[in-house]
C-alpha cells in the first residue's frame, strides 16, 4: 500500500494537449474514483499512472518514489482492464499466476497465492477453466484476481464494469467495495458512471476536458458542487438549471425565465441584478402553496418514488417525490425549491456563487 | 446441407404425381444447386487424380494405350537412384525452404505489425514477390544466377571479393542454394501477410496486461503472441509445405532439374519422364509416390489444427 501523488501532470498527443495540469493527492488506502464524460482524459491519466503512456510534464509518485521514468513492471501496480484482457490460452489459475511466474516465483508460492485470491473471489471451482468458458461476471472476477494475487501497492481499474449487464454491475460494485474494505489497498478507479463514483469512492475527482473540476467526498460534491458542470454531472436525475437574475430588494429572490419568482435563502454580496443560473435538484422540490406554478407533462412512477416532468416558467424541470401525489399530465401544481438546498452559479463562469 | 425436416405432404396432396412431389422436395432442389460445383471438382480434381493413379499401374506411353502391369513401375522406381535422389531433393527443398520462409515471414510480420511510417506502403511492397508470375520471377533469377552475366558475380568481382564468376546454376551445391533462395523469395510474402493478419487479431490490451504483469518484450512474444498465433501458423505452414513440396515452375524455369539431377524434384522428374520422355506410366508412378508424403503433411497439420482446448467452450456473455 502506498500513497500516490499526481502533481501538475500534462499530456500531449502531438500538438494536442489532453491533460492541462492535473494535481491529485491520493492517500494511502484511499479509494479514489476519476469520473467524467468520455474524452475528459481520465483513462489517459490512469494509463500514465500505470506507465502505459508517457508523462509529458509534471510528476507522478507512488509512495516516495517519482515513477515518471520507471518501467510499468517496476511500479508495483496492478490494473483491471475494461475488456478484462484475460489471456485466452491460459486457465484461470495460469492467468492469475502469470505475473508471479514471470517473477520466477516457485510453484508452491504461486499455488498458495492463487488459491488464496481464488478463495477471496469465490473462484476456487473455476481454476481449471479457460476464459471462454466463463460468464462476464466470472471473467471480471478473474481480472480482479489477477490483480490481487500480486499484492500490489496500487490497484488501477479502467471502467471495469462497463461490459456487464445492469444487475451484475450493481452486484460487482458492492463486491469491489467490499474487497477494498478488506484489503485496504490504494485504489484508483476510472468510470464515466457517476452512480458508480458516488457509491464506491472515498474521494471523487470530477474531470472535464483535461482539468479537474472538483474533488472531494461523494457527499461534498453532491451538497456543494463548485461549478455548474459538477452540479450537472453528479446526481441522478440531473440537477435542474434555470437562467435568470438575482433580485435583492429586502428579500433575496431569483427571477427565473418568464419572470418566475424562486426563493433564495440569502443573496451573495453585491449580486442584485446579476445574471445567474439557479440550480435545484429534483429531490429538493416540494409542493407548497407559495411555490411557482408549473404544468405537469409526464409522470413516471418507479414505486419507491415518482419522477415528474413539468414546465416551470416555460422551461422543463424534473422533480422527484417520495410521497405518492395524484398527478396527471396537464395538472397545474405549485413547485417550491427548498431555499436552503438551492445552488446559484455565475452565468458567465459557471462558478458557484452561494455559500 | 443438413437434413431439414420437411413437412409431410398433406393428405389431399398425396394423390399428386411423383414428379410434382419431386418438384417440391427441397433435397432434390438442393442436389441440383450442388451439381455445378460437384462437376467441377470431379472433372478437374477427382478424375485427373484417379487417372494418374491408374496410369501408374500401366505401361502407357504417349501415343500408345498401355496395359495393366501392376506394380512394375514402382518396382522400377525402387531401384532407380535418380528417383531416390529426387525424393531426397524434394524433402531437402521443402524442409529448408519452409523453415526459412516461416522464420523470415514471422520476423517480417512482427516488424510490419509495429507502428512505423509508411506502414501501408511497406505492407503492400512485401506482397510484390507474390504477385509476380512465378515463371517471370524464375526467369529473372535465372539471369541473376547466370554463369556469365550474373549481376552477383559481376558485383563481387568489381568489389574485388572474387576473381572468377561463380557458376551458380552449374554447381550442385550452389544450384540447390539458388533454387531454395528463389522459392523463399516467392513464398515469404504469403507467410508474412497471413501471420500479420493473425497478429492483428491479438488485442493490444493483452500486451499491456502482460507488460504490467512484468513481461519483457521477449516474454510478451513467448507467452502471448506465439501461443495465440499457433492456429494460424498451422494453417499457413500446411499450405506452405504443400506448395513447396509440389513445386514445379520455379525449378523447371531455372535449372530443369540440373546440374546432374541435383535440383530434380519429384514433380520435375515426373514431368521429364512422362511428357519429355513419353513414359506416362512411369511419370504417373513418380507423381503418385508424392501422395503418401502429402498425406503425411496434411495429417500433421490436421492434428495441429485441432481446436485447442482454450478455443473451445461457450461464449456466453
């Protein structure tokens, strides 16, 4: 186990810079998830950490050692690939023991460690099978087994669950988290799925266009997104954004599209008349008499909650209710955002304005 | 076509004529679709092969119908030292040329699989020896190895390395080296391009995984590339061995089997005895004697081509 320091790392392919100075401190034993839309540079960063891509500038260190010029095999890291990259001509046991074999470990030692890893991952009955004979979830576990056999300083996961079906993905998510709690190995996990990020991470790093937008614990990111991108990326269904202006005359309010009045707890200093974006999560709407009038378009009950699509000041918004209201399309309702939970972003820069 | 369950004719149709029933029989129709291919194979492959084997048991000559002489032709060949020399030549030629074609082809394939400038052009260039008609390239080699006008001799003389022309095609050892060289030159592209196609099916993430597992470049080749390539190697080398063993054009254009039969292969000897000398029966016997060798080569590759254990099993994701 080791800490990992990524300091001002840049990456260019030819003249095209894909990472513009990324700094991420990772503590020993932490589970860090790099999340962002495709093309944000998260996989490139992971591959640089693994040593599969050169570092254009900046430093990456594992433990106390700067690894910029260290060969991948000497970095003491293990990686799980999106397509698992299992060796098709080797049995499960040989796949898992391959790295030890290359290190000239004795066959007793290899057997012992493969067996132990197989027990942890419930792979013991499958050790003599070939990858083709395994299901998707089993292959995924073999890929993880190959990583844990080595007992590395750092685990790297590159979108490991994207090839699984939805149900299996949820199960494997829990399994990986449990594995981390058990082994406590520093882990860097790349995904584009914010739910995976929220559920698994100790620390989430949201990346976008080659920069880090924000990092923090899942709930920090959910409660206090630093900018509109993070606000829109974290949370499902996504946060509603309404453009308008801050109005301060006695009480702070937000004047949304078509003059809709929305409540604000406090207005940021000297913000009267400033163009801004009002952000409210679907689950922070309530039905109240002093709410803004909205017309219901579609109602989607999921059992545990109900998603309601409505027009508010001419803009479509989503609200989620745990209570069972009797809604019908075309109904007029009064939606009120919880003023203590709304977010205000600068219209020009997208930066968070309220505390 | 596999047997398809054909719905039985309904009772009221059972009175229909046999011809009408036949018209609606899918197997009957399927048979007629198969006839052109079957006819082609029978007339151009099975019939000549059968005829050749039959001729080898007769004393047929050109212009004279032969009589059945049982195994007399084979008994003659058994005591014929030139025949045994041609068997030795064929085995030497096949073994050396195939081994070198494999080694050079694999090397080229690995090289062309790397990222480099003008990759597509280099790949196309490798194919050139393959697309030139065999006889044309043989004639070119004939000139290159000519006893008086050889460009190799000329160059070496001008470099001061030799004082006299090398008699490439006139010396038994040199002649063997030259024909084997020409065969390799022609055969390498086929091996290289096919193996390259095989290399490209290997997922790059396997190499990355192996690299992270600590594999050196050699170990990557030894533990990943080579095992994954074996099925394709088996196919390519089977074809390569069969083509080399039955080679005729190159030898005939370059040496006609000389000097002193040093480059006579079974195919060229057969042609010389059967067509040039007119002894069709004896020539056919030499040709037929190739069959056991070819069958042996096919058996080896048949076992080599067996689906390996790791290729079996369901893909159930």
